[in-house]
C-alpha cells in the first residue's frame, strides 16, 4: 500500500499484532476475495479501505487485511469497490467458462434472484400485485399509465430480485467494462437518472418480469447490495415493436451504447423470427427450410432491406461467436478496452466485410446440400472460422500477452521503457491495428483468388468461402500468415515514434505493402510484398 504514517511508526511486533487483529476481525478471510487467509504460508497486505486520497483515515478502523495477490490485482483503490468488482469478476468468469455471455442473468442467479413468477391482476387503471412468495402478505397497488401514442401501458414499481429475470430475447448482449464505472458512480452515491425497463413475459406459462433495458444499471445496484430494483414495467407489450424500438435505439438513434456485435445478435433474433413467420405464412413445419433467402426477402416486401441485413448479420454473428472460433477470445467487444488486440469494429470492417459479402442473398434453398456438407452458408461460416483459427494460432495464441495489453505500447517503447515487451506481443499488437489489418486481409483474399486463377478453375470471387477450398489453399493461407508475421518491421522498435507513432490510415499501409516505403519515402520493408514469395513454406 501507499504511505501510511501510522503503519510506518509501528515496530515489527506491533505490525504483527495489527495483522492478527484485522485477520480475526475479518473471520480469517481476505477483504477483497472473501477467501481464507493463512498467515503462516501466504503473503498479505494491510491497506486502507477508503484511500487517503479520497479522504480515508490513516487509522486502524480504516485498515483491512488482504492477500498480497488480491491487493496487487485489485480493480479499484477503494477496497469496498474492489471487493464488489472482484465478486462481479467471479460471476463473469463462471459464465464464460460455461461458454455463456455474462449478463444480468448470471448476476441475478448469484444473488438469489429469478425464482418466482409475478402474480398480478389489473383493475381499471390499477395494477394489483403481491410478492407473497417472499413471506409478505401485503397486497400492493400502483397506477397504470397509458402512452397516448403507442397505447402501451406501463407502471412503476420496485421489484425484489427473486421476482426479476433477464430478458435474453430483446437484450441478448452481455455486460461490459462500463459496469465498473457505474458501480463507482452509484457507490458515491450519485443517483441513477434512467430507470431499468421491464416487461411481463407470459411465453413460459406464468408471468415473468424481465428487464430488457438498463441491465448495467441493475447489475451495478445489485453488486452494491440492493435487494429490489425500481423498474418501469410494460404490461402485455407488443413484443415485435419493443424489439424493433430497441434495435433502432441502438443502431440509428444511439440512445443506448450498443456495440456493433450486439446489434448483430439482435438481428439474429429478428432473422429467426422472420424465418418462423415465413414458415407459418406458408404452412411449413418449423424444421422446413426448403425455401431460399431470396424467397424470404421477397415475402417481406415492405422491409426488404432489413431482412437482407438480418441474413448477413446473422452470418457474421455465427462466424464471430462460433464456439470453436479461437480468435473470438482476442476480440474486444466493448470498443474501449485495452486488454485485447482486436476490436470488434476492426474485425467487422476488415475480415467480416471481406469474406461475408453484404450483397449476397442466395437463391438456393436454405437447406441446400446441407446433408452433404456443401451448404454454401455453412461452408462459408466453417471456412471463415477455420481462417480465424489460423490467425489465432499463428499470431496470437502463446504470443499475445493479455497482462501487457495494448495500452500505450508504442509510447512506452519510444520512451525507452519497452524492454520487457516481447517481440511476439508487439508483432501481434501491430498486425491487428485496423489500418494494417485492413491491408493484409486484402492479401489473404488474393491468396485464394490467385490460387484459382493459376489452376484455371472458376470460382465465385464474390463469395470465396461458399465453396470448399482445397488443402493447398489452406496451406498457402497459413504460409502467408507466418511469413507476414515474421517480417522484421513488426518487431522494429526504432519505428515506434515514427511509422507506428501517430494514427495512419489504411492507404498509408497500402503504399508500404506495395512499394516497401512509406508515402514520404521512408524505407519500411526490405522489399514490396510479393504474393508468390509470401505463400512459400517458411
Ligand atoms: Zn484474497
């Protein structure tokens, strides 16, 4: 910990005494992680709970004992906040290990939430309800308001966690890094300005109160010990319209800080719903996919553009979130993080836009050749994932160090303090910068196109991954990736202040790849990139 005049004044014996006293006050557990501390065999820290810089006292009442490990990795200097962030981190990790997107759902389950159906009735403009499962016989009443335009009816009420559920249909996104900021805000305590929105969901038989908007606010409150959440509750809403409104709020109105990957997932749901609607309208069974994407687009005449978008986004989503896609754990989905090298936005603008053609709407049945493993969408997805895995295996796994992350790497090196940044890490970081990746992904594409040009076989250049690629192409792609990685420029530290210093655009790197020099003539590569050389076995 920082400077404590109180601790500095203690003799070693007094210091030991204080350790033991705190340890016994805390029931022999660590203040941050809550796990046992063994004073004989574990290193510990004594730290201020509220930092001195925030007005905490330099006094034993403001001291806590922690594992040294926990103290080193704490996520906030205020230990009360660090403790809660640690708990949340656990919940997030548990969900991730089960390959689920961590969300309000997991936070509720970890806090005895999501147990009971909501029992209520409507008397005129009054909502009558009770939370009797929790042992309170009180009958509660609250006013129902009707929106003059949409006619949607809502009421405002505080709902105990045991009666709250996460809405995975309207809001499939998980929680992201902004949550720690919210926890700090509410801890201060600054008030929350917008309420969480919820609806009553009857799809499972009973009525469940599901939060579909404001899950971060709900999570932050729960992590701070709140046992019931004030919500605006939509009573029997038009679900389609809510989904639509929430999508538009994200992609067009920007009311909610939706990231692009989430809009994809949301579109995925919308695609699934259109498929089902088409089947119903044509009296087809739920597993009947004998119609084409084009037929689907035609069927929903009024929203042709949207349905096309749903189809393409659903495919992008399937590639990004395929469980076997090893690249996805290196993607930073919230846009601002500095742990992972590849932002989703970069991945989308480079890789996905290159290999999933946004203009392609297939005329073949959706289940075309699915039995033979030659379905174009399935091939496209599987081969895109296979290509992602080559990138992950050759550029990232065992090479990129998440502890080092991406923060101020070039500055650190330029200042002469980058000696402990490994070459492999620096290489990975540089290759996944958007302006650089944009260019080498174009070369990856050309590796495939050239193979077919040289063998004289015709290939659909607009949809390269919809046909099965021969083993030789995969070898070429891997060789290219390795040769690209091994170019000296990616580990050249003398270029931190210059070539890698400012933000350069993709054209800058296009010139370098084609001419070996920057637009101002500064030599960067030994020679222009030569595709034939780059696909040779290294
Ligand atoms: Zn601990």
